[in-house]
């Protein structure tokens, strides 16, 4: 039986209809979870309900905002291998509670990392039956896996992330400029994204910094990750994007000083996109308390002036999308527990947990900086779908698209408490903050997967594993013709062997 979702406030993010909020309804097929009809007025809703009485289920959300489900393209789910940091069950449950219907898993910090087809298969097998939202996968670029890149594309990853400095985990080493250039050459024509953790020359730059006076002071950590690390890395990324016809992407931009390089590269035709994170837009270095290592991440949270410049870049569309970079670990690794090393910024694991909080964090800032609902949906939904190659089925509530919806109250407020958080470890810099925007329900392909009640109600884990690969990926027949990799050519038969059986 089809379901009719109605509200006095609907925003379709349509490719063909006006970008406006209206009272009406969305009809979603029980067969495939696709939108089959848009009811563009309350009169149309009443007619539909009358003419089809008994042939539908109806759920009305009153005056709550109904819009496309959100997409986060930067989430670290550390299963298998480090499930005690975060697993598929808790991460996707947190996503559902935050209005997200699709997330993209980063290739580290699981063991094994997603750097081979066999490792991707391990990831997929670990996710089966546990995910509350749809999950797509990044592959990883490391020094020894160039022969795997096109096999991973054929298996369904949409892009590759690499580090230009040590990643923090030994199983995911960083790459050199030469290795990046070779990878970019191999990825030309595939449509795959080449994404960069853009910091370089970590060890030398750290040695050039004045010796930190106190490791429990945030400024001591900030000295070890200066803006220059990002600036030089982004100069390299810009060079790659100008030299090769590849979709280059900068993850978690934290310094506004690199924006002129990004603008210049784009002006010269580089296919270069950029994301920043909620913590760079919501937090400032001057406000980080001593020994509060839940604020530590790499690249680091910088000063208030830098934050203002990032917001201006968001307003100017120099920054394409906003993500969480949800990167949890245990309280022990964050050095939040009792002991001699407690609160040591220089030794604590870097990573901020915020997956569930993305919409209210960003919307709170939007109220201050004058960004509209339409801009919010573009940054948290449309552009993430485009980056991940899912914009043919996600990010809009047009007919034929997935019936993924976020239902929320833009005027409501919520105070962040540990008991409301669904991710595994509750350490986050946002505890006790009051934010604007409250998610009330999340719908995945027409099925209600989360509803805000006194005791939050979740449906069964109905998420799908998305292994569609980039939209522009070359066909297998083309791969078999002339794809010469470091270890030779790939045949169609070899690619068939690499398929992931879903």
C-alpha cells in the first residue's frame, strides 16, 4: 500500500518546480520506495485522499517542515576492526536521528581499510543487516594500491581519499606527489572523485614551531598544525586538478587562507570541489577550554576571524558542501579518562563526533549569517548527492526519486545532552549547547525509520548498501580495451570476479 506524507510546509528541492515551501503531500510507492506523485496544494491532498480512500496509508506532519533526506559524504565507520570506536549500527542510527538518509563511509579507520576489492567486501559484509540508512563507500588511495583503483570503481566505490601527510593509522599510509599524479592519470575518464586530506610536510613544520609550553593548552596543539600545512597541500591539489581531467575534492577545509588558491584553480578550469565541516563553522580556537580534547581534530579548529571568513566563503559558494567528518574513537584514545595523560592535546586522538547534529548545527549558523532553507538543502543535500554520484536518485522529492525525507521544526530548539545521542561514544564539543532546528522524523524510501518521541522510536535497519560507482564510470567493455595499470591490464573476466554480491 502506498503512503501519503502530508505537511503544511513541504520543500521539494525540485529540478523543475519552483523553489518554494507549500502545503501539500508526497505519495511514495510501497513497491520501490520512489516518489510517484507530488500533491502541490492542500486542495490536491484532499482530492487525492477522497478519490483513493482505503488505498493508501496517510501520515500527516502538521506544520513541520518536510524536505529531502540529508546526505553526509564524510563519515568514519570503523567496522570491522575498530568497532569499539564506532560501528555501522550506532553510526547509522545516529544518522537517522539527525535526518540523514544517506551517508558515505570513509576508507579508514577500519581494519582492513577500503583499499582493495577484498577489503571493500569485508566492509560490505560487516554492514549487512545493521544499517538504518543507505551507505555508500569511498575507496582509499595508498602507495601500493594503484592497480586496485579501477577494480574498486567497478566494484562500486564512487571515489578515493588519500592523505598527503601521515594519517595517524599505519595501515593507511600517505602518498607522494608522484603517486598522486599517477593516480589522477589512471582516474581520468572514470568520473571517480579524488579526494585529499590536504596537509603536507607535517614533521618538518612541527619541528619549526616553538616548543609548546603546555600540552593541555589548545594553542599548543594549534602551533603544530599551522595554516601553511593546508595552504601548501592545496597548492598541490590545485596543480593535480589543472593537470589532469579528474574530479578533485578537498575534504574538511579549515583554513580560509587557501581560498585564493582554490578560486584561481577553478578560474583556470580545474574540476575542484571543496567541503568544510560543522566544527569549523561552529567553533573557534579562542573558545576551546584547557584539556578538553574532544575539540581536537586535524586539520584543527582555527580562530574566530578564520571562522568568519569560512562563512563568507559559504555565502559566496566558494565552499560547495558541509559535512560532519564524524571521526569518533574511545574516551581512552581521546585521553578523556583519568590518568597522567588526560587532556593532553598533543597525544590525544584527533576527531570530532557530530553526525547526528549536523542540521541544527548548520541551521543555527544560517540564522546568524542569513542563509536560507534553499541554501541549507543545497549544502547538506544537493551537493553531497552530486559529489557521491547519487544525484540521479537522491536529494530531491521529484517523481522517480527515492522517497527519502527529513521532517523537522526550523523554529524549535534542542539542548544537546548525552542521553539524546545515538552514536557510540558521547564525547562531543557540543554537549549542553542549545541549537535551533529539531528533527522529528526520518523517512527512508517511504518507510519511517526514526520518530522523535519521549523514547526515540526507530524502525528496523532498512538501509541499503549503495555500490553504484561514479555516474561517468567507463563501461566494463571499455576497461578491457586499453586500461593499462601499474600491474598490467584488467580484463572483463577479472572485473567480474571482483563483483560484490549483494
